[in-house]
């Protein structure tokens, strides 16, 4: 399948009260947009930023309003100076942009953020699309490959080897069944670049002000919106299981598995991912899951 042209738009800034939060806000002009159609909000994996969605944005933005924020402390968004919750940051941004209930589309950390926002700010969420996360448990690794890769990242950080960290971090896209050379080179480059851009914003001794929303896995049964899980077939099984758990717990949910894709499945197979999302949106707007 032909890979879409990457999107290279510059983000806008939202004054959050604790520094600016960067975000893309793009799509068809208002006259070409269905006013009843929900906005799509793309939530990136940890240590990266909205640029990982660069191949997903153009096809989605051809028909939908698409918003892609950088989480606080990531990309072009300000670092935290006080305790915060990512879901509250996102809620403030969506109120500021006047989106109404939106479809939250998240990968890895972004999937956790999507679920947390649906639970804590349900009036802002119409549906969820999750990939490789959603329970807040992505650090609970069991696959030997995943455990070893995480250890290599930590060892590189401890040694002050930031390029080495970025290399091992990007290799997380491969999964336990492949080599990094099996992953598209442009995706590995974007992961490294975004990871180093975020890492450069921080120091080893700075306090961690992020307050995670606890109990996402147990609370998933309380979701009131439809959920689509889109996992890579080659991801570590425990990571793919998180999104699947949320879809299975929701009032209406299902799971799609993309072959030949790992943990960054939406970015590795953007065409297939967009097709799955568009089909899901037609189902949601057709009344399923209401």
C-alpha cells in the first residue's frame, strides 16, 4: 500500500497556565466540515511528540478536524513546574478549542491518556481508538526482549549516552520477532528525533510532577463509549493485551490486528490504520455503541 505523504505543519500554542502546550489543529475548512462530525485527537507515545503522526494526519484531515497535541514535557510543550495530570491538560485544550465530544486516538502512552480522559472527563469523549496501551501498565514488561530493551535504555541513560538511548528506544518499534532493519527507516528516524527532542528538555535530577490516573484497567468496565483496539501483530504480547483489555471491557468494543507491525502500529502501517479508523467512525456515527 502507498504510504501517505508526511505532514510537516507547525503547531499552535495554548497558554495552559503552566506554560504553553503545543498542538496541531488542521482539517477541511469549516464550510467543508460536517458540524456534527466529531474531531479526531491524536495522542502520541511517551518520549515522542505529535510528529510521529505525520503520515496519519493528511488522510484523516481530508475529511475530519484533526488535533494532535504534544503532551506536557514532550516535544514543543512546556515542562511542568507543579503537579499535573495529562488528562486535565487535554481537557483544558479541548475546551479551549471548542471541540465538543471528540474521538481520542492514542498509541502507547497516548492510549493511556485517552482512557484516563474518557473516565475523568467523559463529556469530552465520543469514542476511543487505542493501540499498544490503555491500562497505564506499559512498564510492566514480561517478554524477555521487552525487558532487555528497557534495561538497555536505562543503562544508556545512566551512562549519559543519549544517542545510545535513542537507538534502543527506536528499536522498540521492532518487537520481539524482528530486527530494527525490518522497520521502515523513516519511522525509526522520527522516533529517534522526537525522543531526543523530548529528552533534551529534561535533566536527570528534575522532579517528576506527572500524576497518573490510577486503576485504568479495573475502571475500563465503567467506560460509556465505543472502543476500537488496533494492535500490531508483532508487538510484545503484554503491550497489545492492554488495548484489547479495554476494548473487551467497554460496552461496545472490538480489536483489529495489523500484520507486519509492532508497537508503533499506527505509524508503521498508516494506510491500514486510517482504514480501520474510518470504518470504526462509520460504525460509531451509524449508532453502534450508543
